[in-house]
């Protein structure tokens, strides 16, 4: 959305059929919108590790940012501090493991791009919120193997061994989260090394 006010208005409009448990403004203000025990409408059609409809089993946190459509920009320091603190609290309350801290683009790669390649996931992982890859790897592999590895990590990806549009969407989503230096849907050695590093931590 182009502004925090527009985002809040949309999240509070029943006709929009979109909501989240929390909204974090750029100044670090945290607005609670839906009780954590209730379902919010933030993920939509989504999947992870074989589960679908993740609104039923997740806590949705939105970050104020114009996004790719309205002038995507870096996230400010107060917003990071608030996000990390909130995620730590939520994860502690609900015993959420690091590998289950996900981007909307992870669970709905063909529809969502947020929080995007400018979001500092390594910083969150260093604070115990989410995973970040370590280690080596990056050897080329058949598409079927790549698809199986992405599915094993959690992504809903085809398993037919072809580099089609849904597979590229998943690779792009993976890059947005774990290899933001180049987000192009191409599984180059750096992308594969990140994937290998993550799988080694599971």
C-alpha cells in the first residue's frame, strides 16, 4: 500500500477480506489487529511442508512499506527492532521453531513478493528469528532433484522435473528470502549453495 494509513484502512475493512494479527509501522509502532488465537486473512491460498490454507495455523505480521508496486524501499531501524521483538515474543508464546518463520512470498510464491529482497533476514536469524544458510555447496543438479530439495525444505513446488513457471516462481521466492543479491528465478551456484546450507541445518 502507498501509506501506513491506507494499509491500516484496508486491513480493517471487512469487504477487503484481508487482515493480519499485527501491523508494524516504519516508526516501530506495533498495532494489534486480530487476537493471536483467531484466524487472520493474510496468507490466502498458501502452502508449506504439505499444509495448505496457512491462515488456519499461522500468525500474520505485516510491515508498512510501499512494496514493489508503490516504490519499494529499505525497512527502517525502528521497524526492524519492533519486528524482531514481536517475532521473538510470538515464537516463544507458541513454540514456533526457526524454520517456521516464513515470508508471505515463501508460502504463496506465485502471488506474493513480501517482505521482499530488501528485508534483512540474516539480521532476524542472528536474533533467533528464522533460518539463514551456512556452509558450502552449489553443485549443479537435475531439476527433479532441485524440486525435491525445495519441497523437502517446505515449498509447494512441482515434482515433474521441468523448469516451468511455478518452479521458477518458487526459485524466485527462495532467492527473495535467502539470496536477495540476484532475484531472477535462475538456480545458479550461489542459490544452490544457500539451499544446501539450509538443508544441512534441518
